[in-house]
């Protein structure tokens, strides 16, 4: 496991990498681990490599829905760089794996040099805002089947294979919909030969077909990451 498995860390200049590399701490992120509580103090940023983390907005009644996902293309804890010490979002590990943790003080020192790190993080922030905005629009205007396709594609982009280890119940909680809706939507995709589903495992059989079934939201997010970050934002 090396830091350059995270696209943002890989995009740093040799000079910056030399300064921060000794302080990057490799951490294991088990499924379901909460990295940030809603309203909690942020002390570290996280650069996932093989893990995927889901950012949820938690309502007072306990309901929640994902507003964005972060994998090897990004960083968690961007609020620190924008002047906030807390975040209203809940950050939970969706796919177990590894990542690198860096103390907030250290990334702030690099960010405040107003050099390449600042420019990279601000471009990433804009790309993340696009993902959050597009997720909100998608959840309001598109079918559960389209939302599921978008989510599967974005998740697949962050994985080395075409197989996801996740339950329908967890997907339903992520999208903020009833489990029955996910069961029906995944059944349609399976009958169309796009995915294969067995308990806790989804295998994408036809990615091109899945993209055709998805709404435009997937491509909007993907293109914006490429536009703003180039190879650093590959998803």
C-alpha cells in the first residue's frame, strides 16, 4: 500500500510529497466505521486508497441519505480547509479498505502556503460540490432504478474489480429509499443481464448497458472530476 494509490496524493509535487509523506499514517477502515460524527470536531483528513466512505446527512428523526461518496479520487475533511472545524455530515465507511490519515494542522500548514496544494484542494472541493448537487437533483427527479445505476457506476469507478460487496439494505439506506424499491430495481437490472446479484454481492456484467440505463447524473459528475482534476480526479 502506497500513498500514490490515492489520486490527490499522487498528483502532489515531489517537494510537497516529501514534506507530508513522513506524517501520513496508514489506517484500516472497517465496514461501518464512523470517521466523522455529525457536528463533531475534525482533527484529521483522510485520503482513501482502497476504502470508500459515504457522506450522509442525518435528520433529527434519524433518517439519512448519502450526499456524496469519497474513494481513491478524493479526501475527507475538506471542511477544515474551508475554515470550519466541524461538519454537519456523517462520514461512514461503505466499503472496507485502507487509507492515509493526516493531522489537520499539517494539511492546513501546507494549504496556507497558497501554492499547488491549495489549488488542488480547491478544485477538488468544486468537484465534490458538483457531486453533492447532482445527487440532490437525482434523488428528487430520477427513478430508483436510475439512482441505483448512478450509484453503482460511481462506486465501481473507485474499485479495482467489477464486484461490490454490499447488501440491498445498505444500498437502500445509502440512497434513502425503501429496501423494496432497491429489490425491485436490482431485479430489473439482473433480468436485463446488466448485473448479477447474490446475497451481499453485486457483479456488474455489462457496464455499457448500465451506463445506458443510468440518468445523466453519472456522466455530469465524472466529467466534472476530469475537467477540474485531470488524471488526479480519475474515478
